[in-house]
């Protein structure tokens, strides 16, 4: 778990210092139009003492007005460090520290209301240690080739910093992959995490200084769920459909976060794109692998023709622009219908010929890390 956004009804808070908001909280609450007031720590404050972002939202009727509280759970618990991860055992500590920090910002919210606050967004995530010579940057370059539904935009702006980050996004959810260590060292404006803290920067310096003796690669996977409807949809999908109005105590669960990450990873990578990561790169080797798993009910000649066709598709999809690049070529010269009739279904057949065991090792490493879901503590990385 990393970022969480709580939406607390206005009647459940007590603003002690109206001037901490911009515009002033009184101006916001007395307004006869939709307006927001912000009480956000400055970058300098975040560096030294991480605090949440508070946003007062004036809505109509007044009872629908809310205070949104946005924060990184590990940064609250570990004083700015979000390489160390939190799980269920840190819930009480999170509530206590969040309660105290909000008070220092001129707002009082009881601990009970924090615990039972409705959640409007949260980001299940995992920091994954990568070994055996693979790099986060290299993994991201390969993941850029995957086929995702067209409703996802490939945010090329985030495939930046020489390929250290990649994001597939819609308005209600995003899948983000990035090099966690490299991102800490990037300027704020060009990084994924734009709330850098001294704890992170000190850890980055230590890791960089020790990298020759102890090279560390941390690959970050993050699922960003935005809006109550999307959250409830995903909860139903992973077996938490009994939660009607998700609250902080409902979503702050290791098992839930693991199931969400596992579902996205399996559906997007293992079930639909694993053929892109086969170890064999030479077309004749690929053809040989495919012929070992021929489709049922076809004569030998049809099997060979289809295997050759699949080999060509796989080779084209492994090119630098990946599946989306091939799709763009097909749809530009023919039509979207042609893509679905001639290529899309064949990709599903190609995927059946591969398993994690005959793919690049990083696929198994990430899959195993999500299956085990053991928390990382930054102190163990710098010894």
C-alpha cells in the first residue's frame, strides 16, 4: 500500500485554523459555488517532515462538502521512507501518526473517523528486488511492448528519464512500472514520486555509494485505483464484493493489495503477453517451440502454416514498438476489424505456447515476489 485518498464529510471534522487553507476555509465554506481550499505542505516541509495534503471541497448541498486527505502510508509511518513497505501490522501506527500530523495542520479529526473514513482512491503497490543481472530499466523496455486494451493510453511522457518509467492509464485506473531507485534520484518535475523526502534522498546516496559492492535494483509495480465505482468494481473482482462503501480499515489489508496486484499482473502479462518474453529470439527457434504445442484438430500442413504465421507475428511483436506498433501498421493499412480477424486471436494462441519457465528470468522473479508478497525494509538494503 502506498498512496491513499480519504474523503471525510465536513461534519466529521473540526477546523482549528482557517488560515491554513488557501483560500481561507471560511471563504470556502461560505461560498455559494463549488470551490476548493488547499492546505498542502511545501516542498521544503515535505523534505523534513512529511505530511498529508488536505483539500476542502465545497459542494451542494453543504452536507456533501468534504475534506480529502491524501497521503503515502509508508511515508507517514516511516517518516518519509516509502521503500520500506507497510502491511496490516502497521495500521494502528498509521492512524496514530496521521491523526497527529493532521492536527499540526490546524484540523481535528477523531481517530475513529480516520479509521472509518471513505476511500476515494488508493494505490496497491510492490517494491520488488531484481537480481541475476536484470535491471529495472531493461524490464521496463520489454514491458513497453505489451498489448493492453485500447482504453488504456500509453503515457509516453512517463516512458521518460531514458526509459525508467512506464504508465498505462485510464481516467479511473493506471498501471505504473518504474525504477524505484532511479526515480528517487531524478529531479522532482521529471519523477513519478514528486514528494521527495530527506529519508529517501539519504537512502539514495547510501545505495549509490555502495552500488559497486552491493548493486541494488528495485522494480516498482503500482496499481492506481481512482473513484469509488472503480474501487468497488476491483474489490468485487478479487473477492471483496461484500465491502459496499470501502473505508480505510477495509482497504488497508495485505491480502487485498496482493490479490489486486496479482490479478493485474496475471491478466495483463501472464495470460495475454507472456509470449513477448520468450528466451528464444531467433525465428527458427521460436517456430520449433510453437510446433511442440500444435493446436488440436488440424492436419499437419495447417499446423505448419499456422506455426509459421505465429512465428512471424511473435517476431514482429518483439520489435521495439511492440504489439501496439504492429497494430498501428495493420490498422493504418487495413482496418481495426482486420486486426481482430487476422492477428488478435492469433496472439492468444501464441501465448499458450509459453510459460514463465521458458521466459526471461525477470518474469519469474516478479511473479514469485507477488506470490510471496513479503515486505521490504530499506534498512536491510544498505547493510
